């Protein structure tokens, strides 16, 4: 039996149940997750820019 597929299906069912039972809270959670992803991408971009700036200034 593939427990990973079962766990993923249960997680999906829970997500659908959560969205149906309280859509306002589900929307808040989605907004928070997207803000985290945006901040993470911005931080990675800042690090890469700093690395490139340091590499170009040391030449």
C-alpha cells in the first residue's frame, strides 16, 4: 500500500473541507503563504544581487 498517496489524498480532502467550511480563513491562509513566498523570493534575490556585486567589485 502506498502510504504517501493516501496521506496526500487525506491532505487534499482536508484542504477541500477547510475551504468549504470557512472560506474567509482559507483565503487568509493563502494570502499569508503567498506573502511568505514573496518575501523568500525577495530575500533570495537580495542575496544573489549582493553576491554578484561582491564578485564584480573584486575583479
